[in-house]
C-alpha cells in the first residue's frame, strides 16, 4: 500500500471514530444526565453502530470471502449486535466505540512505524544542479542518469548515489548509516542519496538513478521485511484464526449452558455476548506485530536493516558469532609492506601483479592496486581471469598463463617456494606469490589492521551473555594470530588457513551448540552465510548485492552496531513476552469473570480494549530505542 493511500485510510478511520464517539456521547447523555428525545437517541445510537460497526464488518466479510478466514473484527460486530438484541444497545455502542478507537490508534501506531522509514523518501531533494557543457542548470532529480555530474553546495542534500569527482568536504551520513559523526569525502569516495554536504563544494558523478538508489533499496527491503512473518507472528496468526472460531462456537454453546442453569433467554444472551467480548484475542494477535514492526523501524533508523521478523528473532537467540577476518574484523585497506622480485624490476613486477588483480574484489588486490597507483605505474593487460576462492587468481597475458595467490595456489601449480621467499612466509604478514606455471616470479607481503571498533564490539557481544566468538580466515596462522591477539581473541577462537568449505564445516559444528550468525561482506563466503542461521553483511551502503545476500545488513562499517542490534532484538523478544503475558492474563481474568461472576458487559469491553491498547503502546516503546554504536 502506498504511503498516500495508507495515510488516507488512517484519516478515514479517525473521522469515523469521531462520529462513533459523538453518537455514543449523545446516547450516554440521555442515559445518565439529561433525557433527550427518543428519536435523537436512537439516531445517535444508529450513527454509533454504523460508523463503529460497518468498517470492521467490511473487513471481516472481505477476509471471509477472499481467504475463508473468520476475522476477529467479526467477533466485535456480533457481540455488539447481540448486546443490542438483549436491550443493551448502549453497551454495544460502547463496545464499537472503544473497538473503533483501539483500531484507529493501532493503525496510526503501525503507520508511525512505517513512516519512521518512509520519511527517508522525503529527504530527497526534488532538483539537482546538473553540470553540463553549457554550464550549471537545475533539473529534476528523476532525470539524472549514471554518468551525469552534479554540483553539491554546502548544506545541500545528495540527490542520488554517486562518487566524488572533484573537491572534498564532510558529509552527514546519519540518515543512511546511522553514524552521527561527519565523514570526510574526497575524489573517488562514494556518496549516498539523502546525506548532507556540510562544507566544501563537491562535483559528484551519478552512479545510480533514483529508482535503484540506496534509499530506494532501504525502503523496499524494510517494506518487504514488514511483510515477512517471524515465527512468533506466524504463531500469533495461527492462534488468532483458530481461537476466533473457538470463541464463536464457545459463545453459542455458553448460551445453552446459561439457559441450562436457569437464566432466561435475554440474560443468557447478555452473558454470552459478554463472554464473546472477554474471550476475543485481539490483544494476543496484535502483541507480536506491534513489537516487531517498531523494532524493524528503530533498527533501520540506526543503520541496520533486518530482512523481516525472523531475522530479528534469530539474532536474539544467536549463541555463536563467526566473523570473516579480512574486511570485516580488519579495515580491508591493507597496504603493501614488502616487494621481492626474482627477476626484473619491482615496477614491472608490480604492474604485472596489478594487471592480474585488477579484476579481483579482494581487499589484498585493492592494496596492490593502490600501491601501483601511488607509484604511477600502468597495470599490464591480463585477460581470461579466473578466481579460486581461498587460493588465488589466474589469467593470461602476452606471454601466457599467469597466477597469483597463496600456498594452496602454489601447490595447485606444482611450484616450489624459493629460499629467498620462504623467509617471508614465516612472518605475520599476508604473502602473495606471483608465477608462471611452476616458475615463481616474486612475492608481495601485505599487512592489514583491525578495525578501531572491532575489539570493543567483540567485548560487547561477549558481555551480552554466554557467547562464543570465532574468527575465520584463509590467511596463514601467523597472520591470523597477529590480528586475533590485537582483538583480544583466545587461540581456540582463531581459525586460519581455511577454504570456503572449511568455514561451512566450522559453522555447522557451532550450530550444534545453538544458533550461529556469520558476519562477512555479503558477497564473499556465500556458502557460510547461507549455512548460518543469521547472515550479517556489514558496510553495505550502496551495495545492492550485499543487501540481497544477508539476513541483516549493517549500512556502516561499525561492528558495534551488531552488538546494539542484538540488544534491540533481545529487548524486542522481552516486549513480546510481556505483551503475550499481559494479553493472555487479561483474557483469562475476563473469561473467568464472565463465566462465574456475572461480569458486566461494559467492564468486559473496557478490559478487552484496554488490554489491546496497552500491548500496542508497549510495543511502540521500541520506536524510542534506536540502535546506537555503543559497546
């Protein structure tokens, strides 16, 4: 449903609720304060019944006709009509008025959860300053296409996703990543739609149109997430459908029971109507979605996207967090520390290596490309590139087959490690070999650094209860140990020299002790992400592939948000348990009162609708709990 349609429906609900209460007010005035003409009173009751009863009746009949489902709304309409049938029309009007009010507040509450995310769409500027051959012109944002260049002045919002072509400055990216601290941007850095340029004049090259922008993806994913049922929500729906039938049947049977113990027809019908209201499971059914939708919206505002309530519940139950090392626990911005060539110059060797690594997305390949760029070298053209996960990469240049990789790639090619390079292999830095067939041309060592937030995030995860941490990497043990020591990991938490299949095996073993979350970049280690109960991709703002690959997406490269997301998930589960306890407890008390203590219908109405409102408001508390990057 579009935002405009949803807002229109919310307004219509409000107007009908007001009319229902006006009718009830007039009837109440006649009953308790000032006698009024009978025609006016019956007209007011009619207005109250029509405005309060027709909307739920329409919903109930639509559910019955289309899905063969008995909707809870039908219970309220039947109960109100039953009350009117036994001369308690005022009580029936009270029931419909309170039910109408609770439905209106519920819809507006759910709309608030929806609008908390959809408000991002309103942050988009309507126009942009397009830089063309004839100068700068103002154009509608929807007309921008990849390759266009726009001018971004201080204080302006970024109109679409792009990259900085000229200039530098600081951007406020909190609307997308949830990070409050400004981020410095320079030539080549990506910028995301709806973020704010704080200073400097930037020329931004458009990389995505409006329909495929980061914000558009966020809206789509959150909308899909709200439609995806969690296990608790599925149980709530299952319970509500079957319990509704039980209540209708039970109310009919109770009439015969009340008649059997001596009540006349009118009193028996009155008590059956009271039981119908008391036993209605409205509060039970809304308990779960009220909390789930609020938590999803709060998480999205904090820069964390859940692919539905199932991912939220899953994260709350995770016992083991398995991390890919490179680019996840480390910055991924590794740098070249040593170059050793066995023939030719370093420049020629690096140009050849960079030509091979030019088509790789691995962080180590990025380090080699940056080194070549800093030296002003031109990569050697390489074709037919093929990647071997956790081993290396192969390709063909003018002289034939070329390869780069680790010791496993060395063994694949039947090569032997020269003595000069063997000394580098014993160090705590990542070693990349370059060769042709069984002939080694040289080697490069690369060092990566832990993320500044990684150690704090791991401590926060461990502090959240009994939690196991695993670090997985295809790197050699000395490299993994160097990073693990700096992150405070124990030796048994560090797993090095792994192939993709080994990571799946480790995740599978950890899953026997409880639910497992695997945290990576959302593109690599796809098998481990798929095997884990919860797959988490981090730093994926602007990356469509990563957003699609994971159950949970961290928009920023801040691992502390994972711990914050887990805290929110756990709090959501506590709120759900509170709601269910309150709803079931209130229902049990009201049903007991209806069966054995002649509970008045107005009190049953107040108890039923009051419980529904309480669980909705309790769930909405999660909207005020946005994810914060605190350990």
